[in-house]
C-alpha cells in the first residue's frame, strides 16, 4: 500500500501543497457507503462535531472584520490628529473593548476546536477498534488456504496500515474538511459583505492557481509513484540482505549486495529529487500568485477607500479573508485525494471481511472425553485446487495407540495428510473418521483438542518459558508445567538458564537453541495431554546429544497415544507399527520397516539412499 507523506499546509495565498501520491479504490462509492455504515451509530457525535466545527470556524471568521473596525477607528483618530482637528484623539477605549471582545471570540473558537477534535478522535478510535476486532475474529474463521496464498505482511497490513489509514482520515481529514468547507462559505460571505468588487477581483486569481497546481501535480505525481515503487524495492533489498547477513558474508556477497543497493538507491534518488523539487516549486509559485492577488486587492481597496466605498480597516480585513479563503481551498483539494487513499485502504479491509469463511460448524456436540484414538481414512480425495487432485483414493485404518510413520520425498503429500486430519482443509470426497465419527461432525475447536502437534517449525511467543509451555493447557498449575518439562527432558536445561522458568524468550526465541526450542514445544504438547499426536521430526539441525534427548522426549509423548510421524530420518521410525510410503499424493506402499525393506520397493530405495555408505540393514 502506498504511504502518504503529506506536508503541512503552508499559509499564504493558495495555501500549500502536499504530496499527491495516492492509491485509488476500485469502487470508491461502494466503499465509502460501507464506511458510512460504520459511522451510523455515532451520528449524534458527528452532528456535535459538525456544530462545533461550524462554531469554531464562524467565531474565527468574524474576527478579521471586527479587527478592521478597530483599525478604521485608529486610522480615523490619527488622520484627525494630523489634520489638526480640535479635540481629536484616538479612542483607545473603543479599540480596547474590541481587543477584549476579539480575545473572547478566539478563545471560544479554540475551545470549540478542542471539543470537536476530542469527539472526533473518540469516534475514529471506536471505529478502528471495531474494525480491528472484526478482522481479528475473521482471522479465526478463515480457511488456512487463504493464508497459504498470501504473505504474512499482506495479511497483517489489513490490521495495521489499512486500519490506521482509515483512522487517521476519520480523525484528522474529516474535521479538516468540515472546518475547511465552513471556512470557505463563511469567508466568502464576509468578503462579499465588505465589497463584491474586491471579492470578484480576488476570485479571478483562483483559476490561475488551479492551472498551476494541476500542472505541477500532474508532473510530480508520476515521480512520486516511482519514488514509492523504488522505496519499496530498496526496503525489500535491505530486509533481505539483513535477514540473510550471515549467508551473504559466508559467500562473500558483500560487493554484490552493495552494488544492488547502489543501483536501487540511485533509482530512488533520481525519482525522489524530481518529485521533491516539483513539490517544492508549489510554494514559490503560489506565493508569487498570492502576491499578485494582494497587490490587486490592495490597489483596488485603496481606490475604493478614497471613493469612500469602503473603510480603510476593511482593506486589512479583506486581505486576511483572502488568505483564509485560499488556504482551505487547497486543503479541500488535498483532502479529496486523501479520501481516495482512505477508500483504497477501507476497500482492502472490507474485501478481507467479505472473504469466504470456513464451512459452517456442525451444531452437534460430540463428547471427546472418551476418545480412544482410532483414525480411519476412507476413499479420501483432495486437492488444494479442485481441478488438481493430489491425494487419490487414500484409505487406511489406524488402531488406538499405534505409531504411524508417513514417509516420502518432498511434495509427496505428507503434510497434506496432517492438514486434513486437523481440518485445516476439508476433503473433496471420502471421509476421515475418529473413533468411527466423521471429523466433520466435530466442532473444529473440539476436534483440535483431540490432537497435539509438534512441528518442525517451532513456535514460541515473546514471554516467559513457563507461559510458553502453559500454552498447551492454560489452566495448568506451575507444578504441572514443571512435570511436563521433566517428561520432555527440558527441566534440566531450563534450570541452568537465567531466571529459569521465568526467563523471557525474546521475539525470535533466539536466546535458546533450536534443540531447546523443540524440547519446549514437546513439553507444551505433553501438558495438553492429547489423544492423538502429529509429529514433524525436527532433529536435523541439532547436535547428537540433543537429538537423543528429543527422541526420548518424543517417546514419552507418544506413550499410549495414537501418533502420526512425518519422518525425515528413516532411522527414527524403524519401530513404527505402520509406515505409509507416499509418492505424488498416493500411498504406494505400506507395512512395517522389515516388510517394506524385504519388498525391495520405493521405501527400500529411499532408505538405502539415506544410509548409503553408512549402516546397512541386516
């Protein structure tokens, strides 16, 4: 998503200019209509904001005309003194009263503005809260396939960038827009009340301003888009090189990394200086046009004052109104572009909220307290794409307490079996049964309580070790957590850590080793006490001693439980009750270790390829 780098509005004839780098929504009207639905419950608050915005602008608008009266009185007093009029004096009492009155008006205007901002901030944050809550709840109802097809950043941007964009617009732009429109209307009325001739003369400058703004914006927008594009490329390059810094250094890739950075940095430089230069031209141009306007207004005002058509103080008031009039026009134009970006962000949020959810839950309540752990696949067919079936006519029957290993080359469908068991995906045809009940008869929440998982990719959150293990059973006591850690052979290394079980794991859990992470996840699974286990062996990147500990911990975990093991090292599943050999989504062989080796088939070739030159089967 594009970032908005808006400059503040500079005062002066024609106002200021912000960067026009805005992404447009595909359906602006439809999206804004949905956004208005979210605003409906806060209609009263918005009416209050509108009233106070009008009040704040109105009190501020009246000020220059009243100040003009004071200027006129001061001018008349000075002229009388210079002319030698007897008893001539400046009426400081009158001027003082006006000054006090003006101070009161500006204080009221400021208070109204503060109240308006306070109410609108509350509305914006309530809507942001509601959107984030709905997105969070939606996450839990989304099928896993949605996340498999998108990057983490793309999904997370819905909660962060997109909602923030909507919030900022509601908080700032809506208030600014209401104030700007009120100011434009109010100032026009005040300008006409002083002199319609001067008003028309001042307004002749506006088309000239619009022409120059359009020319510069049209030219600069192209470079702002390029700038954002190359900035994204540069950030991606830096993130990639930083993330793989060790590998880059190991392969002496520093020179190529710097060369790639320089190329991207150069492209960003060329687009950025052009966009910034063109954007910077706006203020001098508008100042020049503004000065022309002030000259015209001043000369015309002087002529009218000489003819007694207006008072001298009115010229001062009118110049202030001209400044106040052109600034909100430029602001309104900028806000209109901001709304396009907001609509694009809101559109992405609403698209996510409207995504197809997981198939509705069953209304049945299956009792899971007496689950034995029998699992059956019956004529299962499945494909992530319905037109490309990768699991064909898959059938097995696993008895309670059996240890089932699933082996095969990468892409054979091993992990797919796990995803189907947990109902991350539903089968295209056929059925999966647990204790004779179709898993679609279970509520997903209940079904997943039956299963425990220890995956190759360990997941630990930023928090104490005690809480990371307790994640398996949030109601577990500290003593139960420690017992689970002992069963997982994790207790000893935990006690050697600073603060032991109370040590806080950092964001990437990099303050413990890969093997220690695995032992913690096994402890978590033991604490959950599941009926059926899914294990994705993760001993390939650990030392031999830690591997032995992990294997012992897994043995404790699998005891008296039905276990499905995705095997990478075939030496670890020799004692499996049943080995399923998968290839291209099909079970090509099944049996125990000795049976499959003696068959001299695909399993035998896989096994011998792993242990070629090492230990051979007797």
